[in-house]
C-alpha cells in the first residue's frame, strides 16, 4: 500500500486476510462470523482506516444527518436540548443540521424546506407553526407540539408538573395560590401545566386564581395584576406557580422591588429546571423537565430504535427541585459532572 494515500477497503481486506465482500459486510453492519469481524476491525484500526459515511450514504440513499429545528438558542432550555440531541446523535454516528427560527412561523417553513433540500434522514423539531408543510417521506419527531396522530410527539408530563407545583406549595404552607402563564397563542403540550395546577387546587380544596397572557401582550398585565393584589406590602397570594423558570425569576425580581420577601411572604415555583452554569444549583424552585431523556427518546424514534413505535405520544416524568424561592432546603447541585451543570440528576 502506498502510505502517502488513504487506506482503502481493499487494503483492509488484504491486511485481514479476508475477501473484500467480508469487509463490506462488517462496515455496513451485516452479520459475519465473529472471528472475521475481529480480524477486519483489527486491520482497520492498524491501517487507521475510516469509513466514508458520505459515500456510503449516497449508495444507501442515506446521509447520516438529522435536521434539528429550534426556536432559539437564547433560552437555556432550548440550548441544553440542542446540546443533548446533538450529543446523542453523535454517539449514533449522525451529524446534525441545526436551524434556529427565532419563533417566526415563516422562518420555520423556510427552515423545513432548506433542511429537506439537504436530504436529511429525519427532522426533530420544536415548532410554533401548526400548518407546517413537511415532506411525508421524511421521518419527523415533534417536541412539545402535537401535529397530528401520526407524528410522534415527545414532551415532559406537563399536566402532572402543574399538579406537583400546587401540591408542593400547599405542602409548604401556602393557603391561596396563583398560576401565571405567558406564552404563544398556539396551543402546545406545555399548556397542560395550567389545567394540572387547577386540578390539584380543586382536589386539595385550596383557593386559587389563574392569569394567562399571550406573548404579544408582554408581561405588563401580569405586573398590573400583582400590584392590584398587593395589600400592606404583601400580595393576596402566598404561593405562585409560573409556567416557566424565566417568568418565575422575573416575578421574584418584581415582587422584591415592591418590598415583598421571597420566600418568606410568597413562595414561587417555576417550570423547566434551569440551572446556574457556575455551580449547578437551580435558579429557582422548579418542576424539572428530563431534557436528557427527552433527547434520547426523540433520537430513538427518529432512528427507528424506539421500543414503542406505534405510540405517537411520549410523555416523560418530571420531578420537583427546590431552588431557594420556596421555604424548603435548596436541592443539592443537580450535576453529573462540573463540565455539564445542566444535566440534572432525578429523584431528589
């Protein structure tokens, strides 16, 4: 073999002492005798041979590339989700084509079209456009948004998350609760957080109110509502559940500016499980989404490895973690290691 050139499959076959067809079967995942497989792999390692996935993909009508469409990289939840999806796909030998849509419905459609033109093997998307046009020949997995009964949707258990937030606030001594929500007009799995909260309040017999506004309205109606319910420096509510951690943190800041003590006067729980990058602590008390498991389940589905292929709804469990905006002791750092402080450990 000429050492100035890259080794070929013929070189591997010669080194291993097997037929070229045997090498091809090993590299393409077809069954061969264990002894032949070991010889081929040893020869490939010795020659530093690397499979040309692109050329192989052309022959097999595959690109080993998955399209990821996400609304933003600014929100920690989306950023961590993309990180976990790309890591999981890399472990399976796939590249990713990431498109950021900035929650713009028109940009979402253009992104779908561009990704399809790049001949990806599948698409994992979190979209705000219900009438998105997708090539039916391309596998699609939706996160948090249900398209129809035949497109798999992966989400956390939003309804139980709402229940869990109300139950925890009552357990911690709250006697009048408030649910605050801001988000898009398009219904999604995340909108089940409010009904779950309401269901638990009714079951527990605790008084509550709910205020829900759309993104277009900004958060001004929420702040006006809170000001209207401030009496003697304390709100009428001693427990608040916000539909996201971001909203919970902003509500904490606003109430503190009004002289309200948190968590002494008001206890607040958010939703997502966002962590402080520096120390891995939760930024607020929260219902934690299992981002790693959501990513793994999405990848299993898109690659055809899911054990429940006929199930279009994949709802994964959530758990509560204290982050200093409730009266319980803050949960310990939810980190697997210091290099990935967003990978939460479940079951506190």
